[in-house]
């Protein structure tokens, strides 16, 4: 495999396994930093392969393809969490510098392993259990109350591995769902069951940690999910209790340290009403939903809204460079995802893109070069405002732009 062409000056090459939008968005800051990226892409037209000159095509499950790719890089990181354990082990045996390490990554790849580890660390989780059969699901639901949430431990994203089970008479449908062809991830370890958390909203803590242990945390954000897909992020989370924000940040940093995460770590949280006197007496608390060990949708706001965006920080972290300042640059930044439209003619994205730019020059548009499919994330927009009272207006501007690009609003 031909290696990437190195820049003069002894600059390292960062390899990224997976050519999706996250790898693609590392390229802008990598160019500015003078760092070479090389991506192991699914296809020549993968989102990242379109913008990174060194983009050999290979399957992330093919151990020899991944080993050959890694030999051309100084460090290797990931666009997604789906590289199988045997491939990761082979890279470690070859002495490849992997960030995050397989030991850490396991807790983002496997939601059951994650629940066990967080419970051992004493971190707040929803009540949960592992179930291997329908009786175990019924027993769990009867214990914690219906409905319950069932999750495939591996391979899910955008809510695709998540199913709500309304009652004991609906458990058979769950079994059918799990057996359906194409369901993400193997189930040999059982399915993860969780109580359905009556959260007031969803939050996310994003931190970065370098191999030498330096860490930095962005402000805690609010995330809005529709049908399991993130549609909006508000940075910082409006009205968040200061003590809760501090404890959530502490939890993010603690998880990064205890698990030995290198690179960006996202911790998804549910904010829940807490009894006064509990957890610091602020009347609100949180439980951890899940972890991601890579740049994350909840951090896209930081590309325009923070001194150091998550993609720059991830590149710095995996190279063990000093980390950048994660502070917000504005009072508020709102991120709205652009999902593929479902109306005829929506593949004509370019005219809509021109309109959005003309209508509001303050909107920062990020598109991923991906084909439009209904519900698929094809881009996002960021809107920042210095006005402390400007959140609602920024939200309106961001969602308007995202909806216009989707084709669901026409003016
Ligand atoms: N235990 C739960 N209680 C209530 N809602 C949940 C629970 N688990 C997940 N959800 C909802 O489903 C969404 C997706 O679940 P998550 O485990 O984060 O899967 P994914 O890996 O697809 O992001 C969450 O953001 C939340 O809106
Ligand atoms: Mg999630």
C-alpha cells in the first residue's frame, strides 16, 4: 500500500479508520495544523475520501488491509467504533499507536461492558440488566416498571439498535426485532435492558484526553433527539444548574481518566429530577446514557463556537500535542443537523444551499459530501450569538437553515 506523502519538517501522519463525516471534518483543522491525515475508506467516494488525498480503500474488518494501512501511519484513530476486536489486537501486536486503545474503546463498542464498568465506578446509571431470553425481559420489566428500553450492545447508532418495549405482551415483538436480518451487531452476549428514564432533557459532556494525561472539557451541552437521531445541540445547556454542570464535567473527566481514553470522549447524559438533598441538593441530577470515543455530533457546535473545535482537539490529543482551549467563543451556539429530505427533488441541494447563505450570512454551513437519503445525516449548521438573550433567535435561525436544506421549508 502506497503511504501518504509526508510534509517536510518531520510532521507525523494520523491514520483514520473509516471514511465518514467525522474523518472528513478532521481534515480542515489537520490542514491548518500542518498534520497529514490518511484515511482507510469504505469506498473512493466516502465522505472523507473526497477531501483527503491519501485515502486507500479497504474494509475495516479485513485484518491484513488494516495492518497494511497502519504501517503507513504514525498513530491510528477512528471515524467509528466498528473495528472488530481481533483486528484491534493485531494492530496492538504490530506495535501500532492506537487512540483510543482497544481496552478503552471496548466500553464504547459494547453497551453492556459500558454499563458494567460505569456501575463498578459508582457512576449514576439507569437501572439495567443483561437479558438472553424473553422471560428475563419480562422479569426486568416487572421489577423496574414498564415500558423498558432494549438495546443491542454492539453496532447501533442513530437509535437503530434501540427499541422500547411497552409491556410484557410486547416482548415477542422484541424477539422478532432482534432476529430480523440486518439488525446491528451480534447478540451472543445478550441484550441490554434499561429502565425507560423519565428525563427532563438530554445533555452531553465532551472532553479530550491525551496519552500523557492532559485533559480538557467543553461546556456541557443540551442535545435534542427525535426518533433516536440528534437534531439539535444547544451550547451551553440553557439554564443548567452550575453545580450539576460541574459534577457532569467531573464525571466526563473521571471516565476519560479511569478508562484511559485518548482523543475525544463524549458522555451522553439524561438530566433527571432529583430529590432535594440528593447529589448536592440542587434538585436535579443525571444518569449516564452512553459513551462515544471519537468526535461526536454533540460537539459539532465547537467547530465554530469554541476556541478549539473537537476535530482539531482530537488530532492534537491523538498526537499527544498540548491541547487547545475548549472555551466557548460566544454566549450561545446552536447546532442543527441537516438530515436527508424525503420529498421528490430534494437531491437538488445546491440551490437550497445558496439560498441559506444569502438569507443569513451568519449561518455556518457544513456539508459532508454524502448522497441524500431520507433521515441520513448529510451536514449541519452552526449559529452563534454574543447576545445573552439571543438563544431563541439563534435556534430559530439554525433550525430554519437546516429545514430549508432538508427541503421541509420552502421560504
Ligand atoms: N434508558 C432510556 N430511557 C429513555 N430514553 C432512552 C433510553 N436509552 C436511550 N433512550 C433514547 O434513545 C436515544 C438513543 O439511545 P442510545 O443508547 O444513545 O443509542 P445510539 O447508540 O443509537 O445513540 C437516546 O438519545 C434517548 O433519546
Ligand atoms: Mg446515543
